[in-house]
């Protein structure tokens, strides 16, 4: 067959997979056009693509899920091929057909293959014809299934026939649950996939999820690239994958890969694909489904085979034969991948969109990081919450786990809540270390992992307050020529208040000797802090005989973000005047008057003389050492006088605004009513 030379690829996707495709395309001398929303125009794939197209909308139906728009962009920019990545339209047979109808190269299997294997019912029929074993199942409308389910054994797994990614899946333990969940699943299937057909199959309660990577060309050559272990999941989506599986021996590997290739040959499959199986404790395996695309977890297969799967996809799409045979393929070492999500593992893995203010990925020498950002960014609510994939390889599984553990310790994300603490704890469990994991892992170890993540509440607070004092003592305004800006803790006279978790803490630095800090918490003596190192965005210090490594990032709104254990904590600095100064000042001031607690510059005036204000309302904003401090009314009252101007430099203790306190109304009536 003729070869289709590819000169420019349209990336019909976003995020880390878009960057992954762009990197390989550039390596092959192929240009890329990357359509992107305005919110993601500064992402890494947008920076590294040869050309970008800015969508006018951020609506998915008008961007990444709009086949006509994507094809129009491809033709307008002279692309001759489309790579769909994974997710979005990657398994949309209609999109693949339209791409090919327009004379463009589809980097994936044919539309016919996508349609055949994308429908779970058709896939089961095809797998059965190829001789693969599978669990008993029935399909139809909810009413039909209820009539015919008696020959199946509970529990039953309910699935959308046209779906994937765990969406719409339910487990029914009895007939009552089956009736309820069938209607729910049909409704979700129609919403997610435009097809309300569902089917139910007997559910294996504690299986392993093992998949085989397959590859075929358009000349009839098909190979497998060994298996991946994908049992650790939440909401039926994988969070840790490894290759090879620690459970699979040579005999089981032969049976799994043989069945995967039987299925491929039955349908003349080509390009990248994955045949997924469930495996019980006895080693019996059952066909689950086939994914007709590149998998999220493909890096672990690349790590043990040395292949670039995206490059092989492009070559196969060009019409080239596979450049290797089954006999050329060997497993080298072991690889483990973790998926890092913006989600709260302690709240049923709920997504946590928002701003990431600081990011630090692990060193390349110990881990491969697939991501779409390396600087502050916004994680939007309408996209999948995956932030990155971190993959480590070792000559042995133990070495790979050791390197992955170190890489997660090196990773810092300040801002949104992530599953980083959860992943760190998973790697410590005996079940993971021994390779004894099943699809029930997250349920079985839920309480133990929750306890491991959420221990030592008061100790954690003390550690964070200690970190604050290290920060405030050693932080300096960069490149300052102003002696006043470089005095660090001395500018606060050693006294501080810090708000954390809606509690206020009084901190006092009593003495600093070289890098040792003596301090008090709420007037009680605390253990010394011995500072080991302090630099941009991280510090190391000894507290209570342990070294602690803390990441930090200061926000313009006055918050100090501290990262430890994979979590972000937010502290709001406050300042106290020296008691001796306060005792003098209070003789001439009302309790409600606004006084500068520290020297600084007035950057904003929120109040106006003559206006009434409520307790907590901002009156003046004072900037000091790159921090904006909001000075607020501590009682209801009326602003009598503003005594400063914007950009004015003020001294500690200087009166900034006079507030007249409101007297309570109807005091006499209140006292009378109070005696009834």
C-alpha cells in the first residue's frame, strides 16, 4: 500500500497528552497545530506547538468535542493528519470517519474498528467469536433486563453499552438495587454517551485488572507489548499502573497475550490498542473490553520496552509496517506510574479545581513527568482533574518503587488540594509493596490511608507555626537596597499573630542566635528551631529532633502558603506592637482607632470620613516587605477622620484613622427585657 507522508498534525486534545504528541512529532520532523482555549493559551503544549489556534469559546461542545470545528482548523492550517490522544473524541467513530472522508490521515484504528470495539455489546460478541472467556451478561432496556436476569448471580455490574472511563457504572447486590440502578445507569448513559442501552454482567468482587498493550500495522502484522497492572482504582479509573504486573507469571502472561492477539487477528486490528482483562485469585482471566486508542498509562510500557508508542502510531498511520517483530520485544526492568489529580482523597476523591500558585516537579533522573504546566496555572472545573503522570523505572520493582517514592517526595504543588499525600501513603502499604492489589484496594484500605494522612493535628499546627517563624525571620525582599526592607523579623519586634484554620495564634521570637530561634507560642516556651537552609520557596529546619522540609509561597493578598506532606496550608500573618508601646499608645487612642502595627506604605484607602462601617470592614491597606496587610475596623462605628494618603510612608504606631464607636441602642429596654 502507498505511504501517506505526514507533514503537519492537528492535535485534537489538550493537556499532557497534547504535549506528549507534540514532542514526538517534533522529534520526527513533523509540524503541529494545537487548538487551545484562551484560558490554556500559556500551557506548555501551547508554548511548544508550531502553531496554535485560539478557540473563541471555552465550552467543550464548541471546542474539543466539536468534530466539524476541529476538521475545519486542520484544513485551514494545512494539517494532513489528526491525532486524537485519549479521551474526548479519541474513540468517536463518527469523528474518525469524518477525518478520513476529508482526506486527512487518522492516527488510530479505522472508524469501523472503533465502532465495533467501542460498543461493549459488540465487543463481547467479537471476543466470544475469537474464543475469549468472559463473565455471563445480558443487555437491553431496564425492563428487559429485569425480566431476564434470574440466570445471573449477584452482585451484578451495570454498564453503559457505549460508554467507558467508569462513567455510569453501578453495582447491584440484589433485585431491588438492580431496578433502581438500571434506571440511573440508563439515564447517565444517555447523558454521557447519547445512548441509553445498558447491560449487566456478573461481577467479580475482588479481581485484578490487567491489560495487554497491542499494536498492529496495515499489513497484517500484530504484536503485544506485554501487560500492565492497573488494579488500584477509584471510581473505576486507574490511579497507579505498573509494567509488568507483579502478579502475572510466565504461564499467565502467555495466556493473556495470546488471547489479546487472537482478538486483534479476528478483526484485523491496527495501530495502538489495549485489551483489558479481569483476573481472579486462581489466575482465571475474563475479557473486559478493548480500548481503541493510546492509553493514559502508556509510559510504563515505553519504559520497559524502549519504544515510543506515539511514534509507532504515526508510522502505522502513514502506512509503514511495524519496525519490530514479537521476537524483537523484551521486557527490561520495571516501571510504576502514578496519576496526580486535583482532588481530595479524604472526600471521596472529589475534584478540587482552582489556582496552583507554585509547582515543583521531581528531578528527571529519577522520574518521567508527563504534564501540561510547570508554572502557576488555573485548574478548570470543566476538564478532567489530572495534573500529571509521574513514572519511575528501575532494574527491579523494588528499585522502581524506591525512585517513585523519592519523586513524590520531591513534588510540590501549592494551591489546590491534590491526591499527592494519598499516593505517598499508598506506596507504603504492605499490599502495594508485595504486589497484592485488587480493584477493591481503595475501599479496603480507605480507613487506614485516611488515618495515615490525617494524623497529629496539633503537632502539624505547631510545625506550621514554626515554619512561619523561620520564614518571617529569614525572608528578604529580593535585590533590596533598603536596609529597612532587609531587617526581617526585627521589623515586627518579634511579636506576631497568625490566623490558621479560623484560630488565632500569638507567636513571639525571644532570641535568634545565628540560625537558632527561641520562640513562644501563646506565651509558652517552645522547642528551639534550628534552621538548616532557607531559599526561594523552600526551607529546612530541625524541630523536636526531626528535620522538616517545607515549601513556601507568599501571595499578594497576605497569605503564606506552606506545603508539607503533599498538602497546602494557608496562614494569614498578623502583627502585634510591643507591649511597652501599646501601653503608651492606648492612653491617647480609642480602642477602635486604626494604628500602623509596623512601618510601611499606604497602598489603598478603603474608608471615607463620615461613613458608617461594620466590624471587620477594611479601612486601610498597608504594604510592608512585599506584603499587603489589611487593617480593619474591630467594632461597628463611623469613620471620623483618615489621617494618611495613598503612597505615604508611615511609622510603627502612627495613627491612620479615627473611628467613633457606635453606642448600643435601646440599652435600657434590653436590660429590662433581660431581667424577665
